[in-house]
């Protein structure tokens, strides 16, 4: 399943302290994805001039945003989003820590954060009447921009079903980096297809392998068998009989399955695995299997790992992924 930019928008929105989100191309502000009816618009508005008079002008929010985010001056018509009122620009600066250009905007009981992320701009607004805070909004938007600046962007464009031509391809990797490993208590992780176990994203050198291994038989003897971890994982997450070769990940020894159950709160099938000084949590969404590993030698714990994996599975089910 292809990841779309809309899934990134939904993820940003789900983080909280965000009212509306959009992601646009940094070259021409072409709209890639956004919350419903939130976009850069063109319209006629009464603009206050330098001499204090007012004049009807055509406002092109995309053109103004491009000038603002270039860092070479503020547009005369100011910062305007979605046909709303002009926002006060509190700060427009190069964030050296994240290595990106950031703008903070303010309106009555709300505001915005805009961050450059290489090929795109990430834009978020907050509404204080809904309990949102500027600091929370800023953190979420800058965090996503920081991630997008670090990844290797896929070449080409998404297919029509994933969002249309001219839009840079998105990937599953942000879910690994921000919602799993990035939250702590997870050392290694992967997301694969629920249908065939094909890996969509993972931490480095962590995967589902095929190899020969000595497998204990019911009569107590050992027999050399071909272990296909992807095939076994897909079978395990169907909720039926457990694979005879057990739970094995990344070519390591068989793990003890502590529990395999339907998590009614998260609305997904979940498996807890245990090995010496570590273990895993595995959860299935509609189309994906999410695997998270924890390492007790790194002060990671099972409860944190379990929570992060099931939280992601629950979110993916909510967006039918």
C-alpha cells in the first residue's frame, strides 16, 4: 500500500495542538494534502497601504507565502492562509538547530507555524479556544519538517491513486522514525504488508529473513527446515493457529509468545513476544503489520513498546490503512 501525503497530514493532526494542516510544494506552493477545505487561496481583499489608505487588491496567498519562506522579506499583503485575516508575523527565522526556515503567525485566539522541509512547506494552525497552544503547534510542525529534511526522498511521483502526478512520493518511514523509535522504548521496528509480509519501512538492518534452522519436532527430535519469517508472521497475525516454527524475527532465535489476543480498546490483533533481556510487540492494522522490539539493556521496557506499537496500529486503522 502506498503512503500518501494525506496520511502525513492525518498524523500531524492526530498529534494534537493542531487545528488545520496542509503540505505544499516549496517551488510553487502546489497543494499536496491538507485537512478539509484548508488551502492557499486567491481572492480580492481590501489591503491597507503604507500611507494608511485602503485599496482593493488581488491576494495570492501562494505567491505571498513563497516570498515569505524565501527569507528575503515579508510580502506587503502579509501572511494570510485559507482566505482568513492577515496574521501578525511574530517571528521569521532560520532555525539552526533543525536547519530550516520557520515562521510563527498570530491571530486572535490562534495562530500558525510554517516550516520549510526541503521540497515542501509544512503548515499548521492552532485554535486556543480548543485548548491548543502555540508551543505545541510549533513543536509538531517543526518535528515533521526536521524529519522530512533528513530522509532520502523517493524519486518520481506517486501514482494517481496515491495523490496524483507532480506530487513527490511519500513513504512509511516517518511512522518508524517518529511514532515508534522516536518515542523511545523501541530499539528496532518494521512495518510490512499484512498480506505477504513485504517490508515497507524499517530501522537499519532489521527485517524478515529466510534461512535454514534446526526446528524441534513434536517427537523431541530436531529437523532442518527452511524458516520464512515473513510467511510465519503473516500466519501469526491472522489470529489462527500459531506457526509451528514459532515467532522469529531478523534471523534471531525463537521468541516466547507471551500473549496473542484481540485488543478491543485498540481494535486490532496484538502479539507480545519475549526473549532474554528484551522482546517485541506486534500489531495488525487493516493493511499493515507493525513490529516493535525493545531492549532492556538500553533501559527500554515492554509497556512502553506495547503502547507505541498499538497506538500506531489504532491510528492506521482509523485512516483505513
